[in-house]
């Protein structure tokens, strides 16, 4: 049996360089006056900007005046979804390389206090859902395109704020999927069906496991009150919960909450918090959670 080739770091580096023209792009199609921003929650901004960027990125040559050639050279076009639903995977095709890209966005708080700010760092809301699995990921072509963005003053009117791309990263999709699914397995979770529904142990299931009793892998529920051994994992695939070190490093470096330790493909730790957490056996925790435990 022939093993399919996987995307290489060199290919990822080349793709990153090819797409670097996206950094500092300002989406002027959305201009929010400074005085109304205080009324927005970051989650609301995320919903608006997510739809906007998804549609506009392949059309930047028509949107950003005077830079048509630059954005046409990016080579990004909308990809026909292979899952045949409204959230079709993947989002884009990079025509020069043939790579398929799935867009994910990372919200960065504005530099000025023009919006509501939470006391602790916000968990990134983007996720790799259960619709993206080893069944439909092409290891040689598929990439996560992660764009960090921030609401910044419009370049010609400081009273208006526009979504602005501040950084980007590209990651092997198959590695992200493997790390995501590894976390599910090592935490006692289970895939129901043929990679259809990810589930985690309920309190009842954990009690059975700790007492050496078998758990029911034929049924699952959505709430603890239903009394099943497994409940559907409603946080499955959130970026902070994918223990892939390059991804977590990008989250950290761009001001998001991140995991300080992980077990895929082998144990790793990020920074002093990660080293301390690993020393204490505190695995699969975020920087915020570790800080609270160590205080």
C-alpha cells in the first residue's frame, strides 16, 4: 500500500511567503465609528468580520484600490466545498501551488480601549469542527490559514475603525487534525459513528472508568442530565484545545489565550509557565488556567 506524501515545512514556508501580502491589509468595506465600538462585544465583531473576510479575500484585487496586481498575484480563489453544505470545506484554492486552504481568524483586542475588555484573555472562538476529519483532509495539499486581525484606525480617518490583518500563519491541516483527535483520545473521549460525533466522558462515565467498569460506546447524550456515559463535546476543535505546538506558539505570540503544554506528537511545553506546568504534571491547560493555579 502506497503512503500518500504529506505537505512539507518547505512547502508551508513557500506558501507563507506567497501570502505575506495579506499582512496589513485593511478591509475598508467595514468602517465602524469610534463612538459606537463600546457597544460591541468581541464575539459580535468576530461574526461580522468572519463573513466579511471569507467573502472578500479572493476579491481583494477588486476591493483595495491601486493594488489589483498585488492581490491577483496572491493566487487565492474560492474553492468549491467538498462537504456539500453551507460550511463547505475547504475555503480557498491557492492556484499557483494547488494547495487547499481553510480560513480561521484570530481576534486581537484593539490597541486602544475602544471596546469592552474582559479581565482574562479570551479563548479564540474559531475551531476545526468535526466536519473536518482524516476522511476528507488531503495530507499533501490541505492547510489551515490562520489570520490574526485587529480593529485599527482607518489610515485616512482616525475616527473610523477597520478590520486589519496583523499577522498570518499556515499549518499542515493533517497535523492539526491529528493533534485535535489525539487530545480527544487521551482525555478518554470517543468518536461515535465513522468520525461523525466527538464525545467526552460524562461524570457518570468518569466514575465508571475510575471504578474499572465498562462504558457504553453505543450511545451518547448532549447534557449530563440525560445520564449517558458520553456527552457530545461542544468545545471540540477550538484552537486553544488543539495541542499542536506551532499553533499554540502563534496564539501566544499574538496575544490570545493558549495551551502551555501538550502531548502531540510528543510532550512539549511553551515558556516558563509551560515548563512549570509540566514539572507539576499539569497537562492540557491554558496559560490563564496555569497562572491561576500557580498564584
